[in-house]
C-alpha cells in the first residue's frame, strides 16, 4: 500500500513562485504523512521521500517563515515513519548544519530554530543505535555545531532542547568517537550555568554530567568542569541543587576514572545531604547509598574487615542517620579536599562560607574518627567561623564543632585544643572548644583543672567583650557538669571549684560594670554560684567570705593613671557590687581602694567611691561578726577610706570626692546603726564644715547623717546642733526638710558626775539650743510647704516631750506673734491630748 502521492505535482508545487501554494502543499503533505495508516510500509514512505526530500530540504531556506516552518514539520512527519537509513540521516543533518551550524545566525525565527533542534533530537532517538556501526560518527562535526549553536541560542526553549538532545547523544555515543568534541560542548554549556531561568540551569547541569563521562580526565578539562558546576550547589532553587547532586552521583557511579576524582566529585553529593530542602535530601540520599554500595562491592576485601569491628558510635548526634560503611569509606579516602573546603570558610561571600561549612559537616559525619588526624588543620578555620558576622554561618560552624567533639577521638584532639586556647586567647577559639568539649564524653580532672586555670588567667576572664564573657561562663557550666563524673578527691574538687568561683566572679563583675545592671551574663554567673553553693553544701555568703580574697588577688595594675573605664577599675567596681563588704577580706579590699585613690584618675576614684557607698548600706547584713569586731572594722574603714576625703580640698575633684565620702559615711550610718554610735563621734569635727559645704549633694548627705550622731556630750554635739539648725534656712528645700527632722532627733548625753554648777550649766546650754530650735520650728510650722510643715511639727512634738517647760514658754511667745493662731492652738491641743493619753496608759 502506498501514500498515493503525486510526487511530481508536489515537486512542481514546491517550486511554485507563490509562497501560499508552497505552504499549502507542505501542510497537506504533513497531514497526509501523519494520517497515513500504520499498514503503510516504511519502504513506500522511503520511496516517496526519496523523490521529495531535495525539494523539502530546499524549503528550509525559503524566504517566507511560514514555508520554512511547514517544511521542517513535514520532514519531521516523514522521519517519524522512515526506516533508519544512512542516506536520510546525512542529508537532513547536513541541511540542519547549514541552517543552524554556522557562526552567524542564519535562521532568524526562534520557533523554527526550536523545530530544527527538535528534529535533530528525533533523529538521534531513531538513529542513535546506528552510531555504533559507523553511521553517526560521520555526522558528529555537523551535529556538534548544531548543538553548540542551540546551547548558545538566545531563546531559552532552544537551549533546553539542545541540552536534552546532547544528553540523548551522550547516552549512546561511543566515548572514543565523541571525545574530540566534548571539550567544546562543555565550554558551550558553561555559559548556561548562569542563566536566569532555573530550568535552563537544570538542563545545562544534566548535559554537563553526561558529557563528563566522555571527557578526557587526564587534562584540565575535568577540573574546570567540576569548578564551573560547584557554585550551583549554592543556587537559590532547590531543583538546581538537586541536579548537581544527581550529576555527582552519575559521575561516582559511571565515570571511568572516578577514583582519581572522588575528592572533587564528592562535594556535589555531600552538599545535597545537608540541604535545607527536603525534596533535595530525600532524592539524593538513596542515590548516595547506591554509590556507597557500589564502592563497597568494589572494595569488599578491605571494607568487610573494617565492618567486623565497626561498632556503633556512643555519642552520635540525635536525629542524624549514620552513613553506611561504603559511604563512609568513600569519603575517608578523599580527605585531601579538606584544605580547599576550610579555605572557603573565610571567603568574602556569605553563601560560600555557609556552603563550605555544610560540606565540612558532611565530611566529618562520614569520616568520623578518621578526621582526628586533620583536627589541627581545621581547628583554626572552624574557630574563626564560630564568630562569623552572619548568624547562619556562625550557627553552622557551631554544629560542625559539636560534631567534631562527638566523633573525633577525644584523647587525640584535647591537647591540641588546649594548645589552641593557650596560643589564641580569643572568643573564636573558645567558642569552638566549648562546643567540642561540651559534646564530647571525655574530661578528666586534670583536663578540667587545666581548663579552669586557663580561663582564670587575665587573657580570658578579664575580657570586656560580652560574647567572650558568655562563653567563658558557658564553659564553666560544662566544667561543673563534668566535675560530677570525674575521679577526684574532695580537696581536688575544692581547688577546682575555687577556680570556677574566681573566674565566674571576675567575668560577672566586668559584665555588670560595662552596663551598670544585672546583664544576662551576670544572671548566668549567679546560677553558677548557686551550683557551687550546692556542691560545697554552704551558703553564698560563706562562699564569698571563704574565696573572695582569691579574686581580689587578681585585681592588678591599679597603680597607674587609669580612668573609670579601665579594666582593673571596672573589675574592682563590679566585684564590690557582687560581694559587698565582708569581714574576711575587708583589709585587702581597703588596700586595693587606697591604691585607686592614690594613683588612678579622678573619674576612677569617684566610680569606686560610688559603689562603696551602695555596698555600705548592707554592712549589718554582710559583715557577720561580733559587735565589737564589727565596730572595729567600721572604724578602720571610716578612718582609712572615708575620713581622708572629708577634709576640704580645692577643685572639682576634691569637691566630688568629699561628696562621695559623705555619701559613704551616711550609708555606713544607715547600714550599721549600732556600730555607728561608736564610730561617728570620732568624725564629728568634720561635720560643721561639711554642713556648710557649697556642694548641695555634700550638704544633703551631711544633714542626713546628723540623724545618726548619737551618744555625744553637749560640748561635742553643740557645734553640730547649731550647724544643723542653720540648715533649716538652706536654699535646697530637701535639705531644709531633713534639717527640720534632724533637729528633733539630736540627743546629747549629759554628765552625771561633777560639780553641780557645771552640770546645771551644761543643761542650760542645751535648753538654750532647744528653745532656739523651737522658735525656728514654730516659724516653719506656718510654712506654705506641706512637707516642711509636717517635718517641723514632728520635731516640735519630739522636743516638747523632752522639754515641756521650754515648749510652754516658746508656745506662749509664738502665740502672740503667729499669723495663723488656730493652727498653733490645734498643735498645742494635740500635744496635750497625746500627753494625757500617755499618762493614762502609764
């Protein structure tokens, strides 16, 4: 059965000058060919095509696009039905090469160029098997030209079809025949790797993978090929990354010289095993296990022996599947690549650094203890990455460090880890060491002791970097965790805990001083102290009393002109805040403070004085000794630290120190009320001048302290009393109110022995002061200031109880002068009522 085609008429129509006629003929011919029944023999189709092909192929160059389009479709329809004859293949491929294999673009239509490459793809599918018998190799030059042109085409669909055609060719081509063309094909494909369409990039990677199997591995071509594809492992599209993984799997399974290139191929697959996209991971993992099985089969003699003693890793990371022995063996023979990977951890691009760390993670996961030999090489780079400015990179580096601690041989790396810390007292090395050491199961007493001594030294514990401080405290937590599992005596553990305490206190002190508040680091340090309290079965106060003197020994270099932000000053400031003032180390603390006052800058002296004034408020709670000893300690502290600065000195600094000394004295009086009765009288000689000081803050604390000057004779108290009374006329309202309150609290101690006249004279002197004070208080009782009026009333009541006669006299005198007599009468009546109620109660 034939087509019943009038080939002569068709040829005549195709030669017609009317392009519409040519187009209609081509369309009809295509329809006839496509609709021909399957019973039509291929020989009949071939016979008709033999008579028509010259005219059909001539139409490929027609000046009308519609004619060219229909000509290609018609030939394609014939090719679908033709037997695989050499003659047809050579003719069509030659025509395609003329239309699409030239340097310049002959065919302007993108759609027709797509039809050309689709037609070539069709022929490859039909005739590919004939390449093995010598047909296709004759066409390789023309086919390669067409493929290269299509790959470089501006139309993405043409490029993708060109890649698909190349993949088909590479699948069936003989390596020796196609190898001369692989280099040029690969170079053309490299240009597509940066295509804006992800589908084009995927097609290019797939084609490159197939071409690599025929590439000459002895030259630089293979290295360049892998270098060109590797950046796509960081592509934003998961399917592109997955295709890179598939390419790596293909090369691991089928590349003839794969053993020579394992170390360069492996990254293509291993990066996909750490991919963030589940679709990449789930697709590549089974393929990777297939590679491991093949490697195991090829090296069964060696790996079967290794498998016998392949015990489960005790400290394996949770939620991570352990690679098969074949996969691990494949990676373990390729560790030379580590130097290249670690170099990229310091690349200027964030995604490159992240990619390299994910790859390093997979290498460690597969290499396990075999990676221990490379620890010294990768330790600095992983440490540096732990402090990366990009959070994602730093987080990945911490995962790598954690895995190193779990899988590497602890006994082999721990000393190298300590050496790194000793040579590089930096946050980066400590972070890396912390994650490794915490994740590991190892840790002897000697290692814990060595680590604590290292952290205690000034290079570490005296740092002012918050991140560094945090990891010092975290490492101390790990030390405490591991200390419960080591073999050590009670004395050895006590020494270890001493180091932990000293280090934690110094770090907490500096952290507090930097921000003047309890930071997260301070809170973390307090948790460490609570753990020490539990381990030592004691209290925090006893812990400070026992070991704080050791911390003070590390406060050094104060004998210099340091400002308030210098590290030694900040350290001392924070330590005083944390531990307060305690009897066991007060002499050493006084010596440190005296050095500051002697050598440091003005701002540093004021800063230390300010924290002392705050700590002094808690004297009774923190100085836990007998009353006599506490009084003696307070007396020493006041005479050595406070008193020298109560004396007037010119200048702004002298004024500031005088103010801070007075604040500290006032705080001591409040914090140690009982001891202050014995200590304050010795300082009374300074008070009159301090009450008259030009600085309002100094006057404020001085008048406030007057409330605590008790147990003094009339002779000693008299100048202080009149100076206090005079402050009721102070320009500061606050000071006036405190002065009005303080006047009512002054209580002299009268002599009980001596001549009668002398005793009476002493009482008369005090009565004169009281009467004068009552006059002023009665005057302020009429003040419009409510607070001042209340303070005056309160003091009048106090004085009236002790001096009723003077009160009656002063009341009668004031009654004649008062403007608001009713208020004064009410006050008098109130006192009478209170007196009567008191008598009835008695």
